[in-house]
C-alpha cells in the first residue's frame, strides 16, 4: 500500500494540537460510541419489548439482528462510496440517518416498524463505523495514528459497556422507548461536531470521479446477508435452511470475485489481498473477534449456572471486560505509536491467548475472581491487538482507498463476531454434553466453558502464527524489491 506523502503528514502534524483537530476527533469518537451503543443498549430491552408487543422472543430478536445485518452487509460498500463522493458528506448523512431512525424507533407503533427503523439505524451506524476510522488519516499525523485508533477503540468499548446499565436504567425509569430516543440528543451533538470540525472533502481539479460498482455491491450484500443469517438463524441448531444459506453465500463469493475481476471500477480491488500484511490483519481480526464472542456466549451461562449469580450480578461481571478494554484503549494507542504496530499486535495476541488459556484451566472453586482475572487479561490483550492491528492497516492506506479499507477491516471484525456466536456456541453446547444449556448441570457448564476457551486459545495461537508468518513474507518481499 502506498504511504501518505510527507506533505500530507506535515499538514496533519501542523494542526495536531489545534482545538479544531481535537473537536474533530471528538466527533469521530462520538460516532464510534453511538454505533456500539446502538447494539448493546437494545439487547437488555428484549424481554420488555417481547411483553410490550406481545411477541415471541424469536420475533423480538430481529430488533438486534436487523441492526447487525445492516451493518455487516453494507459496511464495505459505504466505505467505498465515501471514497468516491466524499467522506465528510457521507458521514454527516450517516449520522443524520442514525439519529432520525432512532427517533422513528422510539415512537414505533408496531414491532415490525421498529425492526425497519433498526435496519435504517444500522445503515447509519455502518457509515459511522467505516468512515470514522477512514478520517483518522485526514485529521492526525501519521506518527499519532495509534493514539487516534486507541481513542476510537476506547469509545467503542465504552458504548458496549454503557449499553446494558444505561438501557436498564432508562427502561426502569422511562420505559422501553427511551432506549432509542436517548440517541437523538447524542446524534445531534455528533452531527454538529462533525459538521463544524471535520475537514472538507477535496477533489483534484479535472479529476474524473470513479463509478460506483452497483453489481459488486449487490452481490457482496447478498453474500454477507446469507452468511450472517446462516450463522444466526436456527437458535442453536444447524439445519437445512442454514446449509442452504451457507451454500448461497459460497456461490455468492464466486460470483462476486468474478464480477470484481471484470469491473472497470471494482468495489474491492482483489489485488489488495496480495499484500501479506493486509490479508494477515484481516484474518487475525476475524479470528480474534470469533474468540472474543465466546465471552458473551459462554459467560452468562457459566456465571449463572455454575457460579449461581443472579441476573444483576451477571450483568455487572459481564461489564468488566468492556470496562477493561475502555481503560486500555488510549494507553495501547500511545504504546503502539512508540513501539510499532507489529510488535504490539504480537503482544496483544499473546495476552489474549494467555487469558483464554487461564480460563480453560480455571476451576469453579475460584469463584468470580477466577473468571474476572483471566477475562481482564484477555480483554486488555484484545484492546492492544485491535489498536495495533487497525494502526498497521490504516497508517499507509492511499487517500482514495481509506473508506473501503476501513470498511473491510470493520467487516472482518463483524464476521468474526457472527461466526463466533455460532461456532463457539456450538463448541460450548457439545462440550457441555447437553441439548439445552439453560438447564445443564453446573459441572457440565463448567466443563463446556473450559473446553470452549481451550479452543479459543488454539485459535489465537493460529493468529499468532499468521502475524509472524506475514511479517516474514513482507520482509522477504522488501528484500526482493
């Protein structure tokens, strides 16, 4: 990937400490917080929403699923669209859509109108997630990319950690509509910050705007939707519908690759995957996200069934991980700037593997402390990895590719989360030797937890091997050149 020119870096550096840059980063940080808050705050409201609409739990799950599906299917496309029409313009549109959809969801008269509003909200969130990272190269100097990425990661973690507690408080005091309407003032603040302080879109005089790849966009969206539905539908079982969706996703991959190879202005330039560092970063991001999803899949059952905690304490313990990630993000960015992204990527993976291994060996007799301590190590490692990996990818991206690369990086994380919910959930169920984990004996759940995190540790070791191998390939390629 091409490096940013010295002139660009100096230009960014000259404004590094100006209030305008700080406020611009505040706007980008709020974009990340809103998109993550949109996911976590809705989960806690599902039981209340099921009662409010007299709906089954399977039906109200679409409130969460519609949001995640919208993000997963369009995040690469909106990143590329930002590269073409202007990132500032599209980011402002995304914030506006997210805010309006939040209000519409808050006043929705029926379940399916709420689900439609959540899909629109997810589209706005996809724009914010993809373009917030892409804007870093235009707002801070290259030498400070790690710190900026750490800040964005911190705000994302805060949104995830804040969602359950804020959502619970709002539902108790004001009712379920408040968990969507709360985004309105936050969205207005984010829009004002972005509108006032983000740099204007620049176009070279006489430059021809690339055409948007509509065929590639539709194929990719259909493929990702089929895969995400295959991994999430069935409620723990993998039947004929799941296999049909997975087969459709495989066919979609083939069609997409063929279409991109023929497109004059492809959505994704397939040649970019020849870069060993980029391909490795995407693969590692998917693996690590798959593992981190295990904490959300396994944690509630282990804490309630094996350790006997009530719902309030389970929620409190589960918030420990995002809290550690939030506290680690900014320091991780500074350390990445000092020691380099590759070295810190390896350090983050080692810590994540160590936490997974400790959980796989932790006896239930250690109680809550025996769970929280390894989780703290694991999530701190994840925060370091995420910051370093994002920095490694985004530092030297050409300006006209920042949006699509950022979208692809976010997609790899989302695919990991979707895959983890299905695969790690299946590992947990199988190793617990029960058909219904909700009624499994305490000992069986404890065994399932240990086996699941043993598998998680192996996956992180694979990610470590990819990190080391890609670095060796990159150095070999540099010597040849």
